[in-house]
């Protein structure tokens, strides 16, 4: 597989953060045939040496300036809590021609942070992005080249975004096998609050609730596959997801309120013995999920 012509124009791509997402970007670019120089920025010299040993990147630094200074394309793949500081550092050293993008799972907060860090020219070359892909794993060894294959990536450009910068970021994600779509930052945050952030809140809360019960040992001993499937994401990095929920607080609260109202309706049906209403809720949910699974399978063909 060869990288698109637009991506081939970049001699040097810098990836700030080489965890699951950043590491998978690096691995995916190499697998897609990118022949330029990949450079990483991580938090320590030990991690920098490890990243090179793992062949994630050609060179790696514990200093953002050293990694970003000569870059043509900068991918910021750091946790939400670090974005303000990282974007400010990138702004101070990024070349005037460089395209900048990120991988954060909330976009309004990222756009606000970028606006604080960048001048108008750099802001035009900043393309906010979010790959809808991941696992519960983290760290330098968590990534893999096919993480984004047939997965959606949402970009949230606005009317000030440089079309050439947008094309370059689209080319990168297409080279990684992703399906790229656009929406506003605000709409993105509403959608992801419902489809990603709320499920993580529910998984963490369910496991925490059951773990606090006196019968917790027996509960977990007899848990079936459905429990493992539903709660898998509760093994994700708690600090990361705390910060994601914080960054998208408004939409998460709105979605959580809607869920709690529906959950109360389910409780009332159970308490009153309203089997018909309970069945209707379950039937609607089954129909909706079956439709989602079918559509996803069709998209992946």
C-alpha cells in the first residue's frame, strides 16, 4: 500500500504522545508505506529510548521542541489534561508551514485550547480530529497498525480552516484505512457523549457498585460473558476517562440525565409489574441495536 500523494509531500511527521492512539498512528503510517521521517515526543528519556527500540518512530525526544521544530505535520495524541500545555508548546516551535491535528475525544474543549495557543495563521492550519477507535489498553506497547482500519474518524474544521491542511489530515487518516467524516465540534461532542463517554461512565459505575456489595466475590465468580463484554471498557485508564468526561461535561450531563430518566422508567415498570411496557423497552432496544450491528457490518465489507 502506498501513501497518498498529499501525505508523501511530508518529509517529517511528528507525533506527540505514543500511547495507544499515537503509537497506532506511527505503526499504521509505516504499514501504509510512509517513507519519511517519523519522530515522537514522549514524557521521559526512558520512554523515548523504548519508543525507538520498539520501532514506533525513527527518533524520539522527551522535549516537544526537538520533535516538532522541523516537522511538516504534527499529530497531538496526548491525554486531555495535557492538551493546553502541549498545544502552547507546539505553538512556540511549530514551523510556519506545518499542519497540526489532534486525536482528542472531545472537540469543543480542544478548539478552545487551540485558540488560546495559536495565532490566526496557525489556527487555520489546525484540523481538530477524533478517531473513533480504541481498546482498554494504554502505553507504548498498546498500539497496532490496523487500529483505524474501517473505523470512523471525525474531523471538525470550520470556515477558517485551510483547505490544504484539511486535505493533508484527511490523507493521513485515509492512509491508515479510516473512513473520514466532518461535523461541527459541538455536534461531535453531543454524539460522542452518547456513544462513548456515557458507556464508559456506566461501565465504571456498574463495576464499582457491584464491587461494593457484600456478595461481590460470588457476584464476580458467577459473572457470565455478557458481564465481561459490557464492562470491558471499565479496564480503561481511569485518569484518562476522568479527564475526557470533565472536558465534555455539558453534553455528558445532558445524556446522563436522559439515561437516568429512562432507567427510572424501567424501574417503575419492574416495580409495578408492567410487563408489557418493559417488553416494549427491551424490544425497541433490540431492534435498534440489531440495526446498528447490521449497518456496521455493511460498512466494514
